[in-house]
C-alpha cells in the first residue's frame, strides 16, 4: 500500500475511534491544546497500526 493510502486508512481509523467512543469526563476539563494533543496521539497510534499491518501483509506475500 502506498504512503498516501496508509495515511488515509489511519485517518479514517482515528476518526472512527474519535466518533465511536465517548471521551472521558475529564477530557472536557483540560485545555484545548491538551485535547488536541490527545487527538493527535490517537491519530499517531492509528498511523502506526496501519503501517505495521501493511508491512506484515507485504512480508506475508
């Protein structure tokens, strides 16, 4: 899979996580900068997961 496709897959996965699950109660008590850092952490994790899955798939082929 190309890097743009991996990035798009990770973005979709991150948005799914952010949309599907209720944020913790204390999420709204932190600053908007901290909320942004939390969202970016979720996006980074989704990107790592998509990249890892793609590498494993390519190694299996």
